[in-house]
C-alpha cells in the first residue's frame, strides 16, 4: 500500500492535493491519475486548454512516483 498525492499542474497554475489517497500499487495510482485528468477535462466542456497539463503523483516526501500528461485522456481528431 502507498499513500500518494495527485497534484495537477499546467502553465501558471497548480492544483494541490492536500488529502492524498491510499492505493495498492502504481497501477492503481496511474488509473486514479487518469480518472482525475479525465474528470477535469470533461468538466471544462472545451472552455480550457489542458494540452500542457499533467498529474504529478508524489509520495509523502514529495518524491515523484508518476507524471501523467492530460493528453493521455484527451480526444484525438481523426
């Protein structure tokens, strides 16, 4: 088990996760980060550009565990 924090950051803006969450492993942490990014992108309804945003997943010592770009959940044009 890990206790991790899921901060979101983009150009000139940081959303700090002060609560964190307990996850079983890094796979669950990645899934949680992707879900968080998806919720923020979908909630913006196209009113915000999340191209350069990412979820920074860190442990209690602020050591980076994962860095997930929002582009991983953004729709692509075909």
